[in-house]
C-alpha cells in the first residue's frame, strides 16, 4: 500500500508515525516536493507520481496555499467571495489529481486560534477568522463531497487533542514543521483508520454478552427489576448510555446479536420488560442464550446469518470469555473491553472497525433485512418442498446494467462478497470505470424482493466477450439471498446475452478461495459442464430459468 | 543521582518519545555512545538527518522543560551550529546540557 503525502510544510514526521500505525499493511510513503502543492496537483509527470500511489493525502496551511486568505490574515481589504473562489479553484485541482489514485484524503483547514487575529471580532460573519475558515472548509467540502474517492479529514480534532502546544513556532522556524509531534501522532491514528476503512471490509455484527455488559448485575440472580440500568444511578446511566451508543452503531448498518450464559426466558423477559432498556428485542437479529460454550454459539450465529467470522466483533465484560473466543475463533475481533462500565460508551465509540467509506441503503437497513430473512426461514419450515415454498413467496428480480445510481453498491459487493463469488476479483473505483467503458464488457446488477420484503441490490454478474464465447468474469450474490433461485436467474441472463451476441458458449472460470466453496457447489449443480475449474454452457442447449422468479429488465 | 545521570535519564525518556515517530531504522538507541548523525571522516553511522535532528532536539528540550521549568532553553540553533562538538553522541549532548545548567 503506497500513499503520497502532499504538503506545504515538512510532513516527514507524519510519515514515520503512519508507517508505525500500519505495520501490518506495509505502508510505503512518498513525500511530494516540499511546498510545491499546486505544481504537484497540476503536473502528473512529476517524479512523485511516477510510482503508482494507491492513495494521496493533502494537508496544507490555508494562508500558504490561498493568497486571498493570507491577505485576510494580514487584515488587508479582501472580499470573502474572492477567498471562496480561490477555495473552489484549489478544490478543482484536487479533483483533477484524484484521478491518479484510488482514494484521495484531504485535511480540512485550521488556524491557530490561540493567536489574537481579530480579537473579539473573531466570530463576526464575513469578518472574523472563525467564520471565514468555517466557510472556506464548507466550500471545500461542498465541492469535494461530490466525488466518492475523495475523503475530507478533520484536522481540528488532531490539533485540539494535542492541547496547548499543538502549534510549535520553534519547529516552524527550525524545520518548517508547524505542529508539535503529538498532532502528527493524532493525525496518523485517524488517517490509518481511514486507510483501513478503504482497504478492509468493516465489521458487520456485534455479538454481545448481557450481564454486566448490557446491564449491571446478573439477571438470573437479581431479577429484571433489580438490574442496574438507567435511573438515578451513575452506573445505571453508564449502562443506558452504552446501549444508546450501540443503537447508534446499529443505525450505521451494523447488526447486533446476543451470546449470554443465562436462561433464555429470564433474559428475554428483561429485554422486553425493563422500562430503561434502550435496545429492544427487535434490535437483535439472533441470540444464543444458554449455557453452552460461547465459541459454539458465535459460530452458530455466524452460520445462521451467513456472515463470515471475520465480520464479527465480540463484546463481553468477562476476560475468560474473551480469551476463549480469541483462542477458539481467531477470526473474530475481540477488543479488550474496559473493566469500568463508565468507560463502555467511550470505548465503543472509539472503535474504528465499523468505519466504512460509504453507506448504501442496504447497509443502513441491515437489521430489518436480517429480520425479514428470519421470517423467511421460519416460513420455510412449513413447507416440506423447497420449490413449493419458493413458488409461494413471489420472488422478483430486477436486472439493470451498471449505472451511476448503482455504481457504489456494485463496487461494494464486488469488494466484500466472499462466499457466492466465482472469482473474488477485487476492484478499485477506477478499475470498475475502466471495465464499464470497455464495449466488450457488460456488468449487470440484480435486486431481489419477495413477499417478505426488499433485499435490495444483492447480485452482480460481469461478462466479457472473447471470440465466440461469453466469459463470466464476476458472478456474485450476497449470502442473504442465496438459495432462492436468484443464482439460476442470473445465469439465465448471461446465457440470453451470449445468444444475443451470437456466442456459442458461456464460460465461467472458478478461482478457489478459502471461502467460496458455496459458489463452486452451485456451479457443479447448475447444469454447466464441469471441466476442472472451468464451467461451460453450450448455447445450443436450452437453459430453463425458474419460472416462478419474475425477472424484469430495467433500462 | 548526579546531575549528569539525571540529565541522561531525561534524554533517554526523550529518545523513547522520539522513537515513536520513527521507523525501525531511524530510531535511536539509549546508550551514551549512540552516534546521532554521520560525519565525514569519522567512523560510525548516525541515524538522524538535518530534519530528524531538529525533531529530536525539540523533544529533548520539552522533556528538560518538564524538569527544569518552561523557561529552560536548549538553544537549539546554537547546538546545531556546534553539532560537531556537542552532538557527536548522546554523552556529548548530556555534557552540553550540564554546561547549560551550570
């Protein structure tokens, strides 16, 4: 992983901190020529762009990159519009340079507010420094937020967390470094977290304990009415706030499950009837409340929800249980939970494993989607014949080509789907744009809904014509809708397209990973001819699409 | 503990702090013999360049200020100008600080 650091000051200190934060990712940094920000943004032929940089970060001082703002700081007469116009021009340079990387991070602007620039008038509209810098950052954000690969970082946080000595005149005069090293240490933590969000898939499921984690006390011993939760009690308040924080994380698209050693009836009664519970039963997509090994319970929950163990975070106040899970299920993320409940909320909100660089409709409604899936499973039990059951639920599949509206969700699915995935090829935004623009390629997105609800955009097929064959380069489906004949419907789309293009065969080359056996099994039973890791369909044969799946093409 | 020992301990604490900002091959060892920067005509290789030398000295000054008060001044510019004498290694820096305090 390579990152180019662009700045109008000596940014070497950040490079060291950042590398130490991201040792596992073997981060390489390149420092762009000092104080040549405009040239670096404009000129892609400069040496610093020669090597492929995955990412770029720009961190500047506004008075050094914007002439107008420098005049403003010197109390020279200048209209705010002139400064904001400069901001827009500067932002457009960043947009232009962002084509050269997969993601571009932009630190917003700060000034040292301990200095008395305009005294009491610092906040006066269009005159005070606080007002002007806020408007500059707002303008920067307004321009850059239209571009999904550009991410704005809050440098105010790095500086305020560093305290009184954040700005260092001494370091500035001796080395052209404006900030104390603690600012760079703070920045590196934040930037590392952002890089991880871009590079890795965010955690999707929190499995949580109940007693002394979600509430104070052991419900089986003290009864629901005597639990420490809410009320006029410092610890009770802390547990309630922790639940509110969990709820806010749920609203970001993470789902919640319980693994607790308790009697299920007693624990569920407390969840349903304790008046101070913030989390409701419907907020939990699964639970295992019993006396079994928690490792077994977590494994079962992951199977039930079709989620990989590496998507899970386990929170438990008991160090024994945490160690057990770390040992038995090393893929599960088990942070060292604080021993003091008053620190639970802060601890939870400081975890960066839920960070995602984008959020889609499917992310934000994940709890509801899993609840619908649960209803489906319960309903399925009433039918002995799976086909009969599938016929009864009115499955509707919408197919559309890759377009601006579905682009982000398709990209997300390509980069995070593991199980029903033919090739597990991962793509950057620019890779996908390139594929989209190649006339030999087609990418189709599939949305699924049935009587139980809308699962959203959950499937993707990528195909490429090579001579007389149509090659399926990507075939993937979210685990939430596997087994509803959507897979077969997607294949029928590829076969119909092949016939339309005059191809004689459809080829699917399976690339094995640790997790995509379900995809291999599907192709083995799909009617395609198996030839090692290649599956072949002869287009002279009829492929029968499941008639009870309604397929609609959107143009 | 003598003043020299005390100042050496302060500088070693500053080294710990400084090393957090450095990659493995840019870190300083906590010994009196640690050479700070490479010099023409001398054996031994130091890890600091002109920029990291400044970062290190500012960190050292901060740690000394914690003990001797905010007004303690390492006279960094002077120190850099006389680096051949006062910044040969950690022991020469310790001696420099001792001289400043006296």
